[in-house]
C-alpha cells in the first residue's frame, strides 16, 4: 500500500473531519463580524483541504 505525501494525507483527513466543526457554529449562531469571519475562515480552510487532499491514494478506485 502506497501512501501519498504527508500534506495530502493531512489535508484529506482535515477535509473529512472539518464538517464536524460546522454544527457548533450553527448552534451558537453567526451574530457578529467575528463569528462570520471565523465561519468564513473555517469554510476556506475546508475548501483548501478538499482540493489538496483530493489526490489521497485511498480515495482512488482500483
């Protein structure tokens, strides 16, 4: 079994697990500019993680 680079591996798992952090944001609410900025930063990190982690070897069909 061949593994990709550590960056790709971390990005893949970060992209897979980041949605868990959306729920607390929505429960607390986005009622200030700080909360909105935090949400947009989380969303940006998630998109970058999905793009970088897309080539993780375990996600390819055989």
